[in-house]
C-alpha cells in the first residue's frame, strides 16, 4: 500500500492446512497489478537484507556469542 498507484491490496488464507494464499491487488488507471506485486516483493527483499546486515553488524560489534549451525 506504500505504492501510490495501488488502490487496494489484501490477502486471505482459504484454510490453514492449505499451502496457498489469495492476493488481490487493485490498481488505479488499469496499471499492472503483477508489476506492483513484483516491485513490492523486491522492496521487501531489500528491506530484509538491510535488517539482516544491521543485525549481523550489531552482533559482531557487541561481542555476543553466536551459534553457527555449520559447526
């Protein structure tokens, strides 16, 4: 909903045991809802990477012991 070209967006989960969700995106001026979804997912990915980087930097700078699954 941060995209000013999106009029409405929402999702529903038909049933908790089903492995899918329904997404509805309604755009102004008949623009591409698929492109809006792709852009939003890319923005979310970038945000997650930024948060992960800040979190890892905080762990390194604070000298906190960290468990590594690979060891």
